[in-house]
């Protein structure tokens, strides 16, 4: 049984380990081992947990997923949706997104981005009502796809 709950600062190390495991395939896909999720520190994650909304998916005492949300006015900036490689494809990412939408009920809009080659991520976000709002080329090898979900 998977539970979704708020992360606490003591979870930062486990979330960082999970994040690194989840983002290795993204780094390989884009040929860049220095993408921000792989070089973030445990202290940075502790601060984010303390300052914002970080949810975790827990199964059998192990964190198998997490997502961040930060309010900017009526907009929630969604970031770092990660699921452990061995738990992917079981609905954990979708459950985390839905829980974030519920948890930040004051947000009218949810914005996020992913890389243009990240087909699985794009499918997940579209299934959950996100629509593409634009693309931003940031490197020769990377174009960010910006997506938005508005509350009905």
C-alpha cells in the first residue's frame, strides 16, 4: 500500500538518493551528467522541504516517489516529480501529482516543465490535464517543454 504524505527535513537524504536514481536516465537521454537534479545537495533539499510543499510516496517504510510545489501568487510551480525506477509504471507519479493538486487547493494554475525527449513524462502530464504552453531551447541538446494545468 502506497501512502502519500508531506516530507519532513529528515527525509532529505532519502529524497536526494531517490532523485539521483530517477534522474540518471534523464541525464543519459540528454547526454548531460550535470543536470540540476543530479547536482543538488541534501542541504538544498532540506531548505526546500522547510520552505515549500514536498510530498512523498511511501511504501513499506521506503520513499518511492516525491514531488515539490511552490506557490507564486495563485500559481503552483511543480518540480522534481520523481519515482524510484523499480516503482515506475504503477501510478505513483500520477498519485503524487493529484495529491499536490489537492494539497495546494489555493492554486488556480499549476506550471511545470520537462525535456522535449522525455516522452513518458509528457504522456503523464497530458493524462493529468496539463497542456503545452511553449518551448524554450536552453542548450543544443535540450529544449524545455512548458506545461500548464488550470483548475476547472
